[in-house]
C-alpha cells in the first residue's frame, strides 16, 4: 500500500522508545489517552499548583479516590502538559480531569459540573462513587 497506510498504522504505536517514528506530540497525546482510561477518575496535576490541590481535595472530599499524575514528577511531564493543553484548546494545562476515560476538562468545567449537579452522576456512571 501507500506510505500513508504505514504511517496510519504507526500512529497507534504506544511505544515510548526513542526509535519510534511516531511524532512526540502524537505519542504524548496517546499516552494521555491511555493513562486517562486506566482508572475511573484521573487527574493530571502539578504538585505546586493550588488549583490542582483544590480539585484533588474536591474529589477526596466526595469519597472519590482519583488516580493522580503529577506531571512535574514525570521526566516527560512537559510533553504531557503540552498534549493536555492541546486537548483543552489552549491555555492552562492543569488540572485536567477525566472521568470514565472521558475528558471533563479543567477546574472551571469540574466546578460547573459540581454546581449544576452533573458531576455525581458522571462519577456514579464511571464506578467512582457508590452513593
């Protein structure tokens, strides 16, 4: 087949080896998606970020035990941060919350969902909350 067929196949290569022909941006985005779908609630955070701390406290206060990825503790955290920023359409990249493998968004979206009553049903549907 054509070279476009082989590049489409390599697009799904989740290997993090340096010999991979997948661009770093695609690889970082694929890693975000893979990590985000690994638990019911996933938070991408930076340990020194006050908004990240607040969103983690919100979920813990609700009885949810989120999986937290501290990007400043990851050697490739900056790449993940750029991928998250692209997923959000630009702007601040943390905190970013995924529930049930689906992007909820940054702190503003999480708080809006909490206030309007849609956060708890999302958490129940993902199996993160049993109220």
